């Protein structure tokens, strides 16, 4: 059994050459929002989910990007409402949000 039911990784890469990257889309703030929301809902911690920072996923043209394991579902998002939908549908209820998959 895995230590976490879900492990969420946010790409927080900042490209030094000025090329497009997830941080151009306020990814750090979206990461913080998701982590706080998961904690507030009692989803964060052993046996539940973990929300982590990650480096570059090399999918910048599809960004911002996050991935949920163990299902290996890759998502993009635009705003907090999209993240709320991922939290409620995927993390709480185990249903993939098809419209946000990449």
C-alpha cells in the first residue's frame, strides 16, 4: 500500500532564458492554494494526499501543469475553480476531470 492515496505534483519551473513556463501562469500561488485547500478539507497527510512542488515536466506548451499519482493523470488548469474541480472530483471522489486532462 502506498503511503499516500494521491500524490499531486505541480510544475513550478522558472525558465532562465525567458521561454514559456508554468510560473508564467501563477503556478506558485496555485500550488499554495491547492495545498491549503487539501489541508482544510482534511485530505492532506498520510493515507490521503500530498501536494508537492516539482521541477520542469517539459510540457510548457500545455501549461500550467500538474500530475496526480498513482493514476498518472496529467492536468492543466486556468484558475482556482479548475483546481477546486480537480480536488473535489479526483482527490475526494476518485473521478478524473476529463476536460482538464492533457
